[in-house]
C-alpha cells in the first residue's frame, strides 16, 4: 500500500511542480482520478465500506464523477487515511459554529504533496509580478498553530516567496507587542508587502485601528492583501464589499488588489480570485488549480446542474491522495467554464442530499 501511495504521490508532485497551470485534459484528469479512487478504495476501510454499500468499486466505476462523494462533515467522525505511512500532520477545522467537540480532522501522511499543491497557484494569484516580497501575517504561524492548514499554507509560502515574514498574532488572535515596530520598519523600507489575513482578523485589525492601537497603517505602493474565510458564526458578519472598502481606506491598497482565497481543511487545494492578473471583472470568481474539479449539484438529489446554476459544491481534489478525494460540501455556488462563484453556506438545515450521504456513510462504516 505504501509503495502504491508513494508512486502516485511522486508522480503527482512532479506534475504539480513542472507542469503549467493551464487546464489539464479531461483524459489526464480522469485517468489520475480513477487511479486515485482505486488506491483509496483499497487503503481506507470506512471509505471502502461506504463505496461497497453503494455498489461502487474500481471494477465498475469508469467515470470520476461517479466516485462516491464523502460529505465534509464526515471528517468530524472518521479519520480517512489512505496510506500506511506515519501521519505527518493533522489539520483541524475551527469548529466555532458547532462547538470545539465537533472539529473535523484531516490526516495528512505527506505534507510535501500539500506544499506542491499550494505554491504555484498562490504565486499566480498573489505574486504574479514579483519573485519575493515581505509577508505580514495576521494568521498565526504554524509553530503556534500546528493543526491549522491555513497556517501551514502561509508558512510554506513564506519559506518559498517571502524576503522576510512578520507574524503579528498568536494562536488566540492576540497581537504581538512588536506590531508598532513592524509597521514603522515597513514604512521606513518603503517596499511593497503582502498582508495575509482572515476576514475576522481583518475586522479585528480595523477595530484596533479605530481605537488608536497599532492595528493597520498605510502600506507602500505595490502592496497587496490576501483575505480568506468567513466569520463561522463568531460575530455578526460584515459584508465583503464593506470590509474591503474599509480595509482599502485604512491601508491605501486598492480594492482590486485584495485577493480572496477559498479553501477548507478537508481539501488540500485552494481556489483563488484572479484579480491581480485579470482585474476587477474577475472579482467574485475563483479559479481552481488543474488537479481540482468542481461541480454544482442539486441540493436534494445531488444530480449535476447545468453550467451557471447554483447548487451545493462538490470537489474532486487529487491533492487529497492520502485521505479521500471526492468531497461534498454544504457551500452553495455556481460553476461556469470551470470557475466558481460562491453564494455562501446552505441556509438552515444541511441540504437533503448531503444529509442522506452522511447517513449512508455512518451506516456503512458502522457495519
């Protein structure tokens, strides 16, 4: 099993590092996806039980779209591990909406695959015009938040693209005593920076600024911001347009240089707004890397919807080799020519199709 995993991982990492970010052919993606399904079916017991209950095995599934979907909520109840290797990282969801006891876990047996999947798409989205830049992070460092996939992403990107990095918050969100000195040194250097933040951290930073603390200051020309995540029930949500307007006014970074990232703990690939390369007209659209396919499905039946129709989003992520690749979310959006426009979370109760899939998984794994 380990030989099979390492063979697939080696080939995928090489392709991620050396291939272009243009779309892969359907033939290539399909071949890799079906090979990955065969590996995960053989290596992951709860997933195999779920597939068997649905009559879906590598012997009969010949289209990656028919590979059984695992609800993202299942990561709260099962460790989906498709490798016999030691686990190198365990990433956990924030759990703020349903309580800390309901946190999901994504076990990652090979973090180098995660690193390979994130570096080039991040570079294209955030740093298309520079080879390195100073990072200023309102996201905790991986040293203090080792179970955060987002912190891992920022740390891996900093190792590759940062001339230096300043970590301004700790794992609890408290600000560093050095924040004022960091802002002073940025102003003195006069070189552009990349500010990395979650939406909630950005709100806190603006509040600190309004209160006269060392929150946010004007940044040098050429700076840009990466913003990710919602508020996950932590407080009343600020509309994105209002948040960006306020942040832009405070740091003097144009709104069209604020790049949104869409990701989740259950996926090791991210989607990015291409606003730095395509301008404001691309705002609201997220581009997946070529090793990730996204579909919008009917919330009740999980049948595929036509291009442009909104439904629950399903992801087939080849970077999830060490767990399960076909993941069903409760996020609502539409897919058009491969790009995704998010519409938010499903309102109220989880979509019926997601609930049914979860019930079937729990039943099959219990047997």
